[in-house]
C-alpha cells in the first residue's frame, strides 16, 4: 500500500485536471491521472508529476462508461491499494445553440460524460474509503446562470452535479467522507475551443466583477483546499472560482 495519500483526478490530461494533478503532487500525493483520448498530453502531465517526486498512474478510461470506471478503480487497487481523494473533474461542452436545435444524442453525451461519470466514480471511490476520505466535484458557474442560448444541457449537468454534492455529502458524512464542489467560471482552457468559441474567456471577461479570466491553477487551489484537512469541518459546500460571477 502506498505511504503517500492517493488522489484520483478524472479528465487530467489538460486544463483544470492537469493543474490539479500537479497541485496535489506538490503536496506529496501520489496521482491517479485519468483521461479519455489524449495519450500524448497525459504523458506530459505524468512526467511533470513524476518530476515532483511522487508516483503517477496513467489511467485511460471513458468515465461515462461503467465498465471503464470499474476497470480503472481495479487498476488503482492493484497499484496503490487505497484511495484518499476523488476529484470528479472530467467534463465536456458542445457547440453553442438554443434548446430548439438540440437533440437527444447531444444531451445524453453531455449528461453521461458530465454527471453519470461523477455518480459512478463516487460510488467506486467511497467503497474504498473505509477510514474516511474526500470527494471534490468540479461543477460550473453555469449551474447558477443556466447558460441560455449557449448550452442549457451543459448547465443542467452542472446543476445535477451540485445536487449530487449536497445529497452524497449527507449520505456519507457518518463515514467521515466529505463531499464538496467548486464552481469555476471563464477559465483559460481548451474546453471553450471544443465548444466552438476559443476566445470565449476574453470575449466575456469584462462582465466579471474581477474583469479578467481565471487560470486553471486558481481552480486547483480551491479543489485542494476542500480536499485537505484545512476544510475538515466543511461538507456539502461550494467555492465559486469565477471572478465574482
Ligand atoms: P478541458 O481542458 O476540455 O479538459 C477536459 C478533460 O476531460 C480532458 O483531460 C479530457 O481528456 C477529459 N475527458 C473528457 N471526456 C472524458 C471522459 N468521457 N472520460 C474521461 N476523461 C474525459 O476542460 P477544463 O476546462 O479543464 O474543464 C475541467 C472541468 O471544469 C469540467 O468539468 C468543466 O465543465 C469545468 N469547468 C470549466 C470551466 C472553464 O472555463 N474552463 C468553467 C466551468 C467549469 P482527453 O483530452 O484525453 O479526451
């Protein structure tokens, strides 16, 4: 069994997930680094983590698929034999459109990737936390705004993420497992390019009270705080990392 604490971060080949992996590694965690497709980027993040002197396990798995999730956790069992923290971070956007142009295939892909995944990973994680642990869910400011004319489906998946956080926090509190969420907003990552609007952060940043976009590291710091003993009396709570949105 690993002597270091162990964290699993889903969607950690780039963006907020990659920054979170590096942040936890700096604090002495061994890292389980999940990603879906991007082997090359995942290897680069893994090298940065290893350079910080901790162990890293790269785990290719589509977390929207139950069979992949179960296989991923079995790999963690074999290599580390425990899990202290889960960060449900994997998430996708689709091109901006109104509800009138949306179809079931798109909606289902958003929901299974952004929220079914968090249910499945949380279920497998809490089975492996007999002495307590921590789950941090990466939601979005969109859970509160609803993202009209852009992606109501994405926003709704994040609303569901917040409800999962509240309900699961109460369900597992007696097992000394804390469940919290962060709600980022307008962070410079490639997710906006995938949504067909690569310059979205710069286009909208003046609308934020702080007047600038955020960096992935600023989200990673909030995730780490909620997972850490610094937040030992905090569960079912949220930190907005969205420039005052
Ligand atoms: P990103 O740069 O697009 O990275 C997404 C990551 O998720 C990638 O590592 C990707 O892996 C992985 N991924 C996607 N589908 C997956 C699946 N089915 N299984 C496993 N991994 C999967 O995104 P980001 O901006 O860092 O966002 C991270 C989280 O923050 C998301 O939940 C997002 O909704 C949330 N968020 C972001 C912002 C923002 O402004 N950026 C704002 C609010 C909330 P591969 O590349 O290997 O496929």
